[in-house]
């Protein structure tokens, strides 16, 4: 962890992490390095350096080639690692590229890898795990049956908390105990490190779709994994081999996004809590899911706020609400400055088998609302007229 990491608060670190050398460089904002290749003059020493990159190391000096390393992306990685209390972070082209690399790296030490996972998870993650596309076997279990499902072949346990889209919360400490020596991977996209840092609760790997709150403005696709330096080395070698690198412009935008992350998440959480309370009292709404509305939930205290995402079941046809909104955008994705609403059974979780979908609470009546930074009264007025 850097100098800022030891001495400053989270909010301050979000603004300064990954930028420690800027005044030494004589600049105020991070430079964007768009080079695809770099001068490699002494072939003998470069051969050693390229080997070190291929093994997941980060040797000093020229990056040699943009798929091996990029200094702008590295700034975002340094900053995110610091905010997640991790030794290292490795950025990818998308959240799914990050999750794929974790499945490959988690499986590598055990031959034919087995993954244990708890539903619900993001629809794309569900699809990837269920398809066995990356050569993994999957066992889906309830959170209290993880230990029973682990075999000598298990390379990874995968959970999401709060889960997308039902906001189901899991007690990470209890799950980490169940995992024993098997690495626990937590998708922390919904909570962000502002509200929850899974590595502080026993997890070993944190993944993010950086496309969501980390970017924050709906204009960048990316993914990132925060973990130990040894797991990061595996991820970097996989990234070099499979090519799922983050573009330097995306790295720049994500570093910039981190600076406003705490203030955005705090404000969006206040808006979301207010909307959740109003929806809960509304007779047109059958049920509201929002972390913190219910005090005896598992993992209570693990999150320091409810976050920007809420879900609710309507009494009448949920799809009519999506048709009726005027200010809120009917769209997938989440964690943007503007509010977005969607029908998970039709869109983000359409790929999940309908029986599995219903079993984990994703009904035809469920809507997911990603709350932005608009005035909460304007958001309520829009929801009210759409309902
Ligand atoms: C969006 C999302 C993903 C996938 O990320 P992409 O950047 O779209 O590839 C994974 N997990 C969660 C929780 C998400 O919301």
C-alpha cells in the first residue's frame, strides 16, 4: 500500500491513489499512454523482461508491447487495489473478461476445475458458469451448503453480495469459514469498495464490472480483480495469453471515476433509501428489496450503506412501469449518474433458466432500479406517474 494508503481516509485515497508520482512528473492529471509498442533495443535483456511479463511479473522499464502492460491502466489498478485493501489489482476489457480470467486462474492448480456458486449472480456469470464454456464444472448451492459441496477438485467459490438483482445479502465471514482453503471470489460490483470491502471479511478475490459504479458515467466498459499479488500474477499471465486487456482511455476514465466514487455512492444511496421507503409504503408495490430495510438480514454490518440499486415487485404488470417512465431511462446496466430501470426476467437475467430464475426470486413482477444522482423528488414523481 502506498504512502497515502497508510495516512489518509478512504475519500482522500479515492482522489489521490494511483497519482502519487504526478507532481514529480510535473503534471496535474494522469497522462494517457496510447502506445501499442515500445522501443526494445537490447534483445538480450528484453528476452528476460518479456519472460517476466509472461510469468505475470511487472518488470521496470519499457512495457515492450501494449498487451503486456500499460502505465495508464496500471494507475487505475494501483488505486483500486488500495481502495479494496488488496495487495494488487488486475484490470480487464469488461467485467465478464475479469470473471473469466478468475475462473481460469482458480481452476489452473486443480486440473479439471470445479466451482461452487450461490444464486443469484449476474445473468452473464450464471450463463458462463452453467455453460461450462471454460472447462469448469458447477455446483449451485444455498449459502449454508457450501462446505458440503466442496470437493478436492474445487478451485473457486463464487458469490455476489448484495446480489444482482434481488439485493440478497450474504454473510461473507461465515461463507469464508465454510470455504476453508478454497479461494472465495466475491462480485462486489453492486456494493463498491465504498460500502463493502470483501477482503476485510475473509474473501480472497474481489471482482468488479467497472462498467458500473467505478466508471460511474455510463461511458466506459471494463472489469477489475483485486486480490493477492500471487493470484494477480496468474491473472496477468492469463490476460497476456487471452488478450482481454483494458484500453488505456478506459483506464484513464476509470481512474477519474474513482475520485468521485465515494461522493456518488453516498448520494445515490441516500436517494435509493428514500425511494425504497416510499415504495415500501405504496399499495401499488407488493415488495421492496433494498439492503438495510430489514435489520435481521445476514451480513448486517458488513455494508456501511444500502447502495444505489433497489428492486421491487409491482401489483400490476411490471413491464408497464418501464413503458411509463419519462425521466428514468429504461435500460440495463447500473451505477451511473442517471437513473435506469429494467425488467430482469426479460433482460439481464433472461439467460437464466426460468425455473432457476423464479427459485432465486427473479419473478415476472420484479423491476430493478439503479438510482442516480437526480433530485429524489423528481425521481419519485416519475415513478409515481409510471406506477
Ligand atoms: C454488469 C455486471 C457484470 C458483467 O460486467 P460487464 O462489464 O458487463 O462485462 C458482472 N457482475 C455484475 C454484478 C454486473 O452488474
